[in-house]
């Protein structure tokens, strides 16, 4: 078992990574310290793992809330459902909300933990690659609003994250590949060596070999923990973790939440960020091509969907949380392994990248397979 | 103008108290530091004061959200309404939400500020006595859930509180008297001298004489600021500010939010807390009588409504945020000016206090006029 610590003083916590951790009653018992435990999961993950969790906590007061599966349910209504369960079962301030599932479950359960009685303990048991490498770490919780993704939320750190790699073996192919977008993101934005490793080991990763999975989750969590420890509330460096997300969130919003998976939209966003970085002369066309090829090999889209018009994407991007003074701020690449937050790009370059199906001048054409 | 500082380090802020402050453009301009201003008010207060605020900020981007009036609208739906307005108007993280109104407006607008994009600036312009002396100070924000009051919320401090005493002159009589419950609370729980002053000056206060109003608001805010500065997130002393509220919240919940005003329910709760304190022998019957008489002179109820059964009140109290291990914790009096959080009281004493219309043994009968 690997342990990585998120260094946040009194709000610091461990991330445990390993095979079969959800069956480790002793570990779960130490991660969840309270008598009252509210397990939040979804209808896909619950039947697979909730029983084991309930066994681990049979000496506690455990209740379960099962949300429908998918980004379309990351809403205030789902929040309200969790609140009702907490109140109906007389849960007190000294309780723990436990998220068992992917990014949607973690985000909405975490926001419930942040708000219930103005804040209760929270534990993340991520069961998707995307949640294990990204969303379960760092304390960002939120629900969506029809007008913008993650617009209603809170910073609320978990007290522990337990990432059981065994859950990744049952993950369906589309979900697994979506998680790779966030893995690739870390290499691109701050870890050139990891990007090189991904180029060399993508096939092992796609085959879900334990060694490759372990390294990918570990290195991603180390990167995330380092950034979050330095800038918990995103006053600086943490914004760089949004590489690909300004475009990605706009794609999700324009298509409707859940049509593309979050990771699929981020994958296209990474390629769009690479494209505009190339147009600005920040990275070479060959660098752009390496990025697009890796995303493509991961079976992920490399461009925005035809159904999303440039004007619709631009409108959706105008409510991004990074924006200041009406200006859309983008995380752009200066090299593989180095990114920066920019607002000094020409608007024309952004418009060019947003044109559906228009390959950028000077870079290779790339259009990923649309998700199933 | 009086200035009181809430000492919370980087989250500290000033409370300004005085006559005509909402017409002081310079003060408002300093309190609200951002270009984008979302004014949240209700349909009763908005027509009276929102125009003046909008004039003060005519060089900013100001939008207004008007909620219906009353506790029944302190809901997730109202939160959602504010979020929609923020997003439709492209409000960024660097915006300010300004609450203009009483406790309901302040609590829901504050929660919106806490959650929008995971937290934006917040300014309180309280226009009721209750909000000026209590709810606008201290950073507790929340909405109600059908199963419990203030169960969904956050700690989110304002950056400034501007309490214009002139707004109290137009406050209707019932609202004004409700605010007195919180004023009396401070005397009871930690300021014996203030309680004595209230006994001597209640008539001037009821006549809304400027000198009496100024002292009552100032002394209440000084007490609140002192407690919040020492215990922002209610790990200890701050729970004492809940004197009367465990009973009060239960009354509000059982009758339905808005049937009794919050302050009316708290007034009855103060008398119930005095009654159980007397039953336990912590305070003398004559002390109990002084408390009930002051509440009665303020025109406030001194007992739970007949319509609320003991069993219904008990059920509602079982979801109180102070409870631990299934035990209802109560703030009880040891003397006028001294309170403590207790769970070592006999259940029979609690049941006796909850019996509708049953005067306690050994203390004078007291039943306040039901609110209009």
C-alpha cells in the first residue's frame, strides 16, 4: 500500500493507494472515525462495493443513499436527497459522509458534507480512474447549475482518500479511458518525465496492468497533492490544474451534462489548449502532434464535437471561474511539463480553435473518435 | 458612527452602526470593493432602500434579486434563484453579494456567497433589529430543510456589516419586538449589566428612541463580536449563543417556518430555558420571573404555542446541531449573565417544560400573547 500525504496543516490527510483496500476493514475503520456513517454511492457502483463497506462498518450506524449514475445528477436535487437522508436518520455534526464512486458521487457527496450542519467529516472512496487520480483529492466539491459546471460548491477537504486499484478492473472501457485524460494532464502541465513514461507505457496502462496502474495513480496523486498543498483555494498555481478544463467544461455544458464524460471533454480540451499554444508559437507543431497522438492512442476525442458551435462554446466559456474583468483566462502550454495561466492571447486564435472541424494552420489534422 | 471590529485575522471585518448609513455613498463604496455587485433583498425591504443602494453603486455593475418575504423562502430554491441571477449576468469570482434585509435575506444571500464559484465576497446591510443585533454578524449562513432549521449552510464571514439604525423606524411592530428576543438573550447569557439596563430602558427601546436603540445594537454586536472572535466555528463558547434556540427552532419547525417569527420562537425558548434551569435548581424562581417579565414586557411569547405538542417538539429537537450521541444538549442558565451547555439534565424536566400550558412547579405561571 502506498501512502501520500496532502500537506495542509490541520486539514491535511492521507491518500492510500493499493489493491483490495475496500476489503481492508482495519484501514476503513481508521479512515472513518465516527459512529454515524452516511454512504453515498450510485446505482452502478453500489451493487458492486457497498455491501463490503457495510460489512466493514457493521458496528456503526450506517445508512446508504444511492444516486442515479451520471453527470446529469450532479445537482442541487441530489444534494437535497442526501440532506433528507441525513436528517431522517438523525445524523449529527459528528458524523462522516463517505463517497463511494466516481467524480460525480465524490463532488456531490463532498458538497453535502461541506454544507450539512455547516460541515461534517468526509471520506473519499474513489472507484473510477478519474476520481482516483484527480477529483477525489484536493477538496473541491460542487454541483452543476444549468448555466455552468461546478458553479455551486465549496472547498471541503476529506479526512482520508482510499483508492482501491482493484475497482479499476471492473470499470467499463469508456470510463477508464476518460480517466486517462486527467492522467495525461499532469504530465503536460508539470511533469515531463511522467509524460514520457505515459508515451512509453500507455499500452500497459490500457491493458490495466497493475504495475502501470499503480504508477499512474501514484504519480498523478503526488502531483495533485503537491499543487493543492501549495495553493489550497486556487489563488495561484492550482488554476494550472484547469489545463484543458475551460474548453472541456464548455463542451459538457453545450452538449448537456453527461453526453460526453468529463474526461472525454477534458481530452478534447487538452488538444485545444495545445492547438492555441501552437498558434501563439509557444510550443512547436511537433510538440502539439505528440500530445494529440497520445490522446488519440488513449481512445479519446482530440477536438470539440461538431455539434458544439464556436459561439455556443464561447458563451459557455464566459462563465468560467478563472475569468476576471470579462476576460476568458486560459491555461496554455509553454512546453510539455510547463503551463501558465494566460489572458494575453489574440481573440482570433481562440476563435480559430473553437471552429468545429477546422484543423489549425501549421499543425496536423486530428479528430478523435466521438465517444459511444 | 460606531465601529466594532470582529477580530478574526485575515477574515476579520468591521461592523458600522449609525443613523442614515445607507445614504452614505462613501461608506458603502468602501464596504463593497468589487465592480460586480449582486444586491439580494426581499419584496418588502427592496422598495424602501434598494433604490438608494443602486444610486450609490451606479458606477458598478449592479444587479438585483428580490426574494419573497419570510422564513418560508429560506430554501434551496431561493439559493438557486440567486445562482441563476449571478450566472445570467456573468458574475465572476471577484464579485460581491450584498444582503439588504433581515435575517432570512442575510442567511440565504450569505450562503449563496459562500457557494457561488466556491466563495465570493459578501456584505451585510441588515434592516431589521434581529439582523442588526444577531444574524448579520458572525458568518453563519444557511437555508432550511423541511426536516430542520438551518441544516444546510456554511460559515462564511462578511467583509463588512453596515447597520443603519434609521431602517428600524419603519420596521413593523411585530418584527421589531421579535428582534428584542436576541437582545435580551445577550444580557441573559453573558452580560448581566446589559440585562439590568434592558429592565430599566425597555420602554425607551420600545419607543425606538435613538439613544436606546444605539446602545442596544452596539452592546449586542460587541457581545456577538467577542464570542465569534473567540470561537468562529462553534467548537465551544459560541454554542452558548444558542440560548433559547434549541426550543425556538423546534417551535418554528413544528408550526411551519414563518408562522411564528424566529425572534418570537426564541423568546419562548428563553423562557423555557429559564424554566428548566429553575427546575434543576440552577436559578431561583425569582430570577425566572424577572426573565419572563422582561420578555412579556417586550410583547413576546413566554411559552411554546398550544398547537405544538411535547412529542412534536421533542422530535424536532432531536435534529439540533448541538446534539451528540443522540443526546439533546441545551444551553441553560446558571444566573442572569451566565450560561452553560448541558446534557446532564433529567429527561423528566425537559418533558415538563415541553408540556403545553403546564406551568412549572415552583415558578410563576406565564403565557405570553400569541403573535398576531
